[in-house]
C-alpha cells in the first residue's frame, strides 16, 4: 500500500501488531521506572501536569516532564499513570499530534477537564487508594478541584515533594540553565528597583489588612521588580526565582553564582538596610517561608502564580489572597518611559516585518520559500543589524548586550539594534 502522508500518519493500536508512526515515542521503560517509584511511595496513581513550579505559560526543557514521560510535545495536557493503565488528557488543538506522538501504552482522552480526569481516577484506583502528585506543580485552584472531585470517594490526595518523574528521568533530565542573569539598564525601565520596592511597600501599608510580606512566585514578577533578566525559558526573558518582600527586608531566592557582577552590585548596594537584598539559594524558599510563617505575620500573594505547595506552608489565617500580587498589578501599568520604549520597539520590529514582506513578494512567486524558511528569514532580519565587532548570535543566546541608551528616534538603519530575540517561535503560514 502507498505510504501514509505525514499529516495523516497516526498510531493504530487496534492493528495486529499495533502500528506506530516514526514520530511516536517508546515509553515502556519510562513507565516501568515511574511505576516502580510509585510502589515505593505507596501511590496507586500519579498525576503529571504540563506546568512548572511557577505556573509559567511556557516552560523549559528541564520542566517538560509530561513530554518526557508520554512523548507528547503539545503545550497543554495532563497524564495519569496507575500500575496497569496510563492516560493523557488534552484539548482539540492537539488530538492529531497526540495520535502521532503517543505509543500504545497510552489512552488519549479528548478533553482537558479535571472532572474527566477525576472520573477516570475513580474507575482506575481502588477505594482507599492514594492519588499522588507534586504539590509544587499544581495551582491552588487545580489542587482544590481535585480535592473536591475525590472528596468522599475513599481516595486520598497524597502530596509528594519528591517528584517521581524527575526520579525516573534521572541523569537524562536536562541540566538547569547556567547562563548569566543580567541587569536591564535604567534607560529601558524608567524606574529603579528601589523605587519599585518602595511603591510595593506603600501598597502594603495602605491595605486594610496591613500585610507584613508579599510572596512572589511568578517569574515575571521578580524579573520586573529588580530590573533583572535571564533566558531560563526559551523566548521569555526570565530566570528561576522567588521573592519574599517584607516592610524591612528583601529575600531573593535565586542561583546566586549566575548573577552578573553588575546585577549583584545593584542588589547589594543598599546593604545593610531595608533596601539590601538578601541573596538566598533558590531551593531554600520553602524552609524560609515555613520559618517566617511561624511569627505574627500576614503574607500577601497572588493565587494565579502560586503553587499549592507554597500556599499550603502558610496557615490560612495568615494569608491575604488575591488573584494577582501587588507586583503583578503594578507591572501591568506602564510608566511613560516604558510606553515610549514599547513604541520604539514596535517601530524597530516593523522595519523587519516590512523587509520580510518585500522579500516574500519577490521570493514566493519564484517558488523559493516555504513556511519554515520564511520563519527563519524573518528571524534573521530581526538580528540583521549588530554593533561592530559582535558575532552573530547563536540559538539559545540572548544576543548582543543592549547599548547604554536609545537614540532619540528609532532610525531604520539601526532598526534591530536592541533585539534580544523573538518572543515566541515564528508562526508563518498561509492557505
């Protein structure tokens, strides 16, 4: 028979033997390793989400646990594994992709609702069974949804701070980023980090509950507050971190050795004193928060970016919960200088887009361009103007350092001068 087209080449688990396309991943050994660990921890089921510990919209390769376990590389999904079954839930954007990437160890559930996942768990896990999960990978709302769905069923949610997928993945798991965390120059921000901290502390004082601390879990929050940037997640200028800001202290939980000399100097410039940033190891946040919560305190946090793991550390009566933290709310309101920089960035990018459209007009009629090569070309146009002496950036780099200041108006000849790369992989398609 003729070979199936790539577009329609999907698995057929009803065939004898089952048919798997070359895009499918053999997950037999991975599931066996995970199930062994589940038995060790007394887990009858294990839930694996597609999120990271900061509820990020996009994740790093190191956090792609769902992708490693299942072979499915879509951006949204949930897997549940028992000793004799495994299932993946995802939405309609990814059904065909899942049929091409899953092997026959997996059932594909064509929905993404917690209710559907819970119903499957109730049928697959015996009464009195434990349903295990990593509380640092689930939002507060999602955890509560599972808790409600399983309430009264005899099944127990079992939080495991040891992530079993990480254990099974072992030394094959990608290493954490080692790239530099750098300062964003004041010319681009219009506000120093000290001014931002003062503004957040003022909001704390003005709040009717008078919170004693603000906990920041979202990676954008800490990056914005301290005017720092990194590239731990592709296309996102962030780095793994947490912040606990009180009325008199600032604790930044981060891999300290990665801070540039300028970034470290900026953070420590106010030491000792209330504008001194105490640098702590990234992994110490839970222990530090547990100690802090023993006092007469009130911790203000945004539930959208805080995991249940951190939330559960703080006694309920010591919590001030809002959907978004005061830092996320402040970040959303751009100052006049930030607005000016946004406009300048869009003018610069427009030059690259116009160059791209002209290139397309010439090349498409000649049959010399497809969606992929087109995407590559517009990325190259955005990098096309580099300061003298700087090499062309390679994949994964953040590009040339920003010059000390912007020209008064964005000139076409210097259009991409400040490019640090696109904000997502180019999506280039027509017809």
